[in-house]
C-alpha cells in the first residue's frame, strides 16, 4: 500500500514529504 510506504518516508524525511504523501493519495 502506497500509504504505508509514504508513512515511513514521512518519518524519515519530515514535513516536506508529508505534503507530498497527501498529494500522492
């Protein structure tokens, strides 16, 4: 699931990737 992967990226990278994660979903 992309969401699960994105979560790991968020924890690793921070807020910038959090926004990217939302856009991807």
